[in-house]
């Protein structure tokens, strides 16, 4: 008894026609008929009633059908299991990371995965968050660490790493520096220094302004949080960042923006149909970020860019 005989048997049973079954399995009708005759001889019983215009199952055929399907499913599962092991022995993963982000647990996860599966080639891609999300959806990126305004981007799995509200950042002598907090209306007529469109932080800021019909003046843009903070420190405008991005700049004042309630998020995202290597990396990522949740972020995150 061969698996192909069971495949042909199931095809004829489901199509109720030898010709259509032959088309489905891509061999001649005579080939299907011959293999099923051979199977019937081995089983010692006819599986189909051939007296009618359609091929109908006999009592023996009905008894055999579910077992044939189970055998084919088991064979498929065996092939999948071997394939997954092979992919973990030699495969390739593309990991995305938002520009300007240097969050250590991601590197911990990559290192742990590499030690466990040295045959899998890992490539790291830096880009803005919108393009990384498009890459994950398209399957060109397996996992990505992104900045986002949405906890779970549509159609993707997500793990939120950091959630922070926006702050306005100014140098010590700036007119706003003496205030305990600001609103968007306080900022709208001032030059703003911000991340470019397509980043999570910028999306949060733009959406908050649009909701209040405000059109801020974006004077300068940069992808790296340190660059934005340095520009603000030189008096070139008001920087819009997350609080953890300002920790290392003691000459700057960070003011909460009261009416921006939506936080900027840093999240790990993946597609639900990711392969075995990506699933294994995801296990290491959950472990690394879970272990790092209690750490003070300091300037590590690079923000929700």
C-alpha cells in the first residue's frame, strides 16, 4: 500500500468521478484506475461502485475513507516537522529595527537565537516604522521593532515594549522652560523639531494636532532622538520626544504635553503566518524583553520612532 494510492482514492471519493480525480492529481485516468485497482486487491475489497455514472463508495470504501485521510494528514505532518527542523538548521531571518533605536533586549534575543541556531543567517534592517510594518505584512521582514501609535497594527501580532506620552523639550532659557506643562496650542506657533513622517512618535503628534485643527510648524526633522534633542539644546526650536529620550541631556527641560493623551509605543510586531525560525526567534524575544521589563529604560530605547 502506497501513499499515492491513498491520495488517488481520496481524490476519487471526493470528486465522485475518476476523470476529475485524475485532473486533480495530475495523472491520467487510466493511471488512477490502475492504482485504485491495485489498492483494492491489497485490501481484498472493492472501494467503489462503478455501475453508476458517478463513482460512489461501497461500504468498504466508506470505512476506509477516514483512515486514508488520517494517513495522508500524518504523512503531511511528518514532512512539515522535518521541514521545520531543516529551516532551523539552515535558514534566513530578516529582522527590522526602527532607525535610531538601540534597545538592548533585541540584541540579547538575536544573540541567544544565534547561539541556539548558528546555521540560520540573520540580517538586520533599519528603516522607518511604516516601511517596516509594510515589510512584515509583505513577508520580506520576519519580525520588526517599531514605533507606533497603535498597540496592535492591523493583521499583525504585537508585543508592546515601551509606552510613553510625548513631551516638549526646550533649552534652559526658553520661555516655556518655567512652565510645569504645556498644551499643543502653546507649541503651534513655535518651530518644532520632530521625527519624520512614518515614525510612531510623529504619527501620535500629527494625529493629536489634526484632532484639534492645529497646524504646527515643523522646522527641523531627524530620525535619531539624540539629534533632535541636540538641535533643541542649541535653541533651534521645541523638540517633541518621549521622556526617556531626554534622560541624558541635563541641560534640557522636558514638559509634559497635557492634551496628547495617546502614548507613543515601541513594539515588536510579526505576521501570524511566520515560519519556524521566526517563531523560535519570537520565543527568545519574549524572554529577553520580559526579563528587561523591570529595567529603567534610560536613553536605551531611542524612543517610539
